[in-house]
C-alpha cells in the first residue's frame, strides 16, 4: 500500500471523526492524495472531476426528486394519503401502525429519500398513534423504519447514484426494489399486529364509516396518481428517471397549486430555494465522493481489495463481507455517502466474481437502510425524535432507539432473505 493511499485514508477518517462535514472531508482527502501522487496537476484533476460529475443528465434527476419532496411536504399530500389508509385500517389490530407504514411506502414512491419521508410522516402520524395507545417508542420506531423504505421503493436517489457508477440501467435498478420493499412492509406490518395484540393497553380506534372512507379516497385520489405516474413509465421503458422526475415535479405543482390549493404562487420562491439548498448539499457530497473515489482508484485501493479477497471464490461470501462493512459504516456515515465511497472500491471484485449488479444494488441499499436505523448516526431515529419533541411529546433518544431496534431486526431478516433468494430482486427487471 502506497504512502499516498495511507495518508489519504487516514486523513479522511480523521476529518470525519473530528466532525468536518463529509463533503469537505472527502474532497480534502482526495485532493491531498492526488497532490501527493501527481503534484500540481491535482487541482486541475479535482475541478475536472467535479464538473464531469454534475454535468450528467442522469444525476439531474437527484435535485428534481429533492424538489418534488419539498413540494409534497408543503402541499400536505402526505396527510391525505395517510387518511386513506387510516380510515380503512384503523379498527383492526395494529391498523393505525400499518396505515403509517403504507403511507411511508407510497410517499417513498414519490420522494426517494428516507429522512424526508420519516420527518414528513412523523409530523402528522405521531400524535394519532399515541392517541390510540401506541407507546411513543413504538410509534417512533414505526415511522423511522417506514421512512427507511424511501431509498428502496422507486424512485430512489441512491439507485440513481448506483446507476451512475456501475452503468447499470436506472430503470431496472428502480424496479428491482419493489418486491424486497413489499417483503419488508409485510415483515413490519406482521410485527406491528403481534405487538398490538399483545399490548392490552392499546385503545381500539373506532371503525370509519363508508362515507368517511369514500371522502378520504376522493381527497387523496390526485395524490395517489403521482407514484403510478412515476413507476409505470419506468417499468414500460418509455421514460428515463430524469424525465420521470420532471413529470413528478410538474404533477406535484399542479396538485398543490390548483387541486388542493395548499400552496400559493407566492410560496414558490421559498420552495425552489429550499429545494436548491438541499440539492447543492447533496451534489457537493456526490462530487466529494467522486473525487475521493477517483483518488483511491488511482492509488490502487480497488486492486488491493481484489487481491485481498482473491481467496473468496463464492460471490455470496464476498457480498456478506461487504454488507458487514456497510453495516459498520452505517453507524457513522449517512447512506448516499456510503454508496459513493464503497461501490467504486467493491465494483472490480464484484465484476470479477460475476455478481449480478442489480441484485447487489438491492442488497447494498437495504444494508444502507439498516444504517439509517442504527445509532450513533441513525438519521431516521434523530429525525423522528426531533419531530416528536417539536410536537411536545415526551420523547428521548434512548426511547427512540429502543422502539426502532425490532424494526432493524426485521430489516436484517429481509436483507438475508433477498441475499439468499436473488430472484426477489432480479425477477421484475428480467421481464421489463
């Protein structure tokens, strides 16, 4: 291992430990590594890498999906979708919890980022869960875990990044997450029903009348069109992720401005500004990760990993090793950064072992999702705990972690099932 590579890795880890923002940590360590290896040409290489990274039609989908998430949050579409599931399911054991999970799944099919889904659903579902006797820790766990579906169910920002790095079809990567996502929803819902039946203290919500159900369907109909408008063009292959993101943004604006009228034209400037601010931060992280990945690639880290793992002849065992690495990284680094750092390093070995890259994408995303539920950095836990405190609920981080832990186990079970039954991820892409 070269001195430049060692210094690059130590510097990156050290900057992260002392709390330097991840985009700056990745960019700085990558720049230093290139300078040590190639001298004054490093700065030119870094600027060229940043330009080439953002000058991508595929990555244009990332800020568009982020903007769509902001529009959906401001237009209160999430609460209308929640009301549909709530009115149909509230009276059955665990019904309100299942309604919350399903709401997260539908919103995940619109937004594509987990923390945004968790925060949005928490703002209107937490008080209802607590009202009907769900323990606060369980309520937080339901929303944090449901929010983590945001990067598995299409569209998915990490899947876009995976496509950009691996050159796999973004449409097939999106569709590959549907069956594993449904499997995870079933496991979550089963756990909620079991806990609800066991917990005799839970209040039973009154059964909604058909008049209320039809009213909720009428109000939520226009919102439910959005995920279908996103998924069907992708599945049929008639639109790219970027084109689908444009459709999503346009339809979200139409619904918010003219149908629900929950946003006004005067709100558009602040909506676009919020979307731009969030997009710039995400794209800065992507650029930093590309610079760092380019540096360690040139310094020979992938070859080192390939030679170290040459004794592993079975693809599943190598995948298991990488999953363990990502689970550990998930305790300290947010999900998209893990993918941007780890995938370029693992990719040569994955190709050499003939690992199906679409299947591995689902495995990788699920491992990252578990990281979103794992302290000390589990972002979804902090997001929902923050929402609970904002609603004046007596929440603590320890309660949030306790409530989320069983769902983390459910997610791990789902991951293992997909790991040993690859067809769950590969079947839908194969029939596109």
